[in-house]
């Protein structure tokens, strides 16, 4: 499968595709909600002796969101790059398409560095996400077959390279305060950190390849067939990746850190195949339930208003993510101040099902406002303006 943007004077042979793919917005929102759950609820699963409904919900959240939410966010992000650049590529503006994505990535990286200064327990993903976008930008000009080969190479070589690099394994993400150690920062960003580029770039490339296939299937009327293939293929692949470690253990060949270890955030082949497969399956499921050619329900019904609010919220992930991190940091600082500096217990507004419900309610309210106004999220609108000005210059 190759991708060659048409010449500027070429005329499209198929009807123009819709401006947005609503299913992708909903999956993007699912990824953000998953990260919220991982930040606010899942940590309770690690409290010794925790019991009750909230502890059970925390264990479920930990199982479902640990490692998979950020991966889904990255894969959807790769698909979003295709949608953001397709107009310029269709017009033959290859330079503008690459530059726009690089500006977008630089802005997200800068925002991530600033957000990391907030005293919050959240491991902000914006720095590796933004850098991955910048590196991926010129790869948008390559064909999908080439990108599949790049994905395979990075997936296979990533973990061995990380293990071969001398030095400690960095836990956490890069901040402006850590830039005084450029060697450690570079090592953590590329190979050994919590979200290393060598694993994040394949996730973005997977989203690019998948979204190109979605757009082609949409033009040829085969979107339902493709969605079923993505759902089934992703689910089978993820299941197989999780079964391989158990098979190795049964055969007496279990080795910690081996390529078939599917533990999250390890960057092994099994980990990347499992998490990437889950992301592809979820996108396929969303496309199956809500094909691009099928609009959302009418806004005249209550069900339709909720669906439209969720879609609008999914189109504002940067605004929601930044607001979530800021709110989490403010809550933590407030709790420490109220406790006189000795925070021996976690108040409900710092972590738990209650504060997660508050954040989710905020997401729904923001989505309702954006749906009613028909506009973008504040940060998304600001970023779009910056990109237009930078590309114009």
C-alpha cells in the first residue's frame, strides 16, 4: 500500500471525504478518559489491603488502562496527523504539510515541558508525543509499505537497544529542570524513559497506516469490511501477544525482560504488539459502530445531545488533558497545604472514584459547550492559528 500525494493540478476522482471522522473523536476521548482513570483511580489498586467497591474499580481500571490508554492516544494521534495533513498533500503542498505537523509537534512539546513544572503525580506524555510528531512529520511523505517496514524494525530493535544502553533507567518524563543533564535527558527520551521515542514513533506510524487505509476504504465503500478486519485482527494479535508469555512459562523458558514479555511500558515486542493490537481493535470497533459516512444521531434527542457532546470533547483532547493535569496538581497542592505538609492519607479530591467522576463531568460539560457553539477547544484553536501563521510565513 503506497501513498503518493497528487500533483497540484490533479483533480480528485472520488467524492471528498467528510471533514471529521466522528468515530476517531470518540476513540480519542476514550484514550483521554483512560488516562484520567489511570491517574486518579488506578493507583488505589496498589494500596495494601484496600477493599470495597472503589478498590475493586481501581483494580479493574489498573488492568484496563495501564499502558493501553497512552498507546491508544498515540495511535489515534498518528491517524490524526493524516487527517490534519491530507488537504495540503492533496494540493501538492508537501512542504506545508510537513511544516504544519512539525510546528504542531513543537508546540505540544513546549506545552508538555511547561506542564511538567506543575506539582502533579501525572506523568505527562506531551513531550514524547510532540517530539514523536516532529520526527514522524517527514515520514508522512513515504508510502505505507515503507512505514510498515519501519514499524517492524523499531518494534523488534527497540527493547534490545534500550537494554544495551549503559546507565540508569529514567522513571518519569523530561522537565525543564532536568535539561541540565543533556545525556540523561537524551537517553531517557529516546530509549530508556517511561515513554521513549523508539516505542512511541511506531505507534504513531501504525495510526498513519491505519488511517490511510480507512480513507481509501471510505472512498471505495468498503469501510465496514475494513473496520471488521481491524477489530478482528487487532483483537487476535493482542490476545496472541498476551498468551505467548504463558506458553513460554509452561515450556520452562520464561525469562524476565525477554522479547515475549508483555508487561506494559517495557517496550518488548510482545508489549508493543499487545498494546498496538488493542488500539487497532478499538478503532476498528468504533468504525464498525459509527462508520464515517453515517452521521451521529440528531441533536433533537437527549441521546443525540450526549453523543454530540462526547464527540466534541473528543475533538478537544489537548484542552481536556491540560485541564486535567492542572486540576490534579491544584488538588494535590491544596491537600498538602491543608495537611500542614504531612499528607499521610489521600483526600477524595486527590484520588478516587469521586474526583474521577468530577473530571468526567467537566469533560461532558466542556463537550456540551463546544457542541453548542460549534467551535474547537481553546488550546486546539490557538494551536491551529499558530500553525497557519507559521506555514504562511
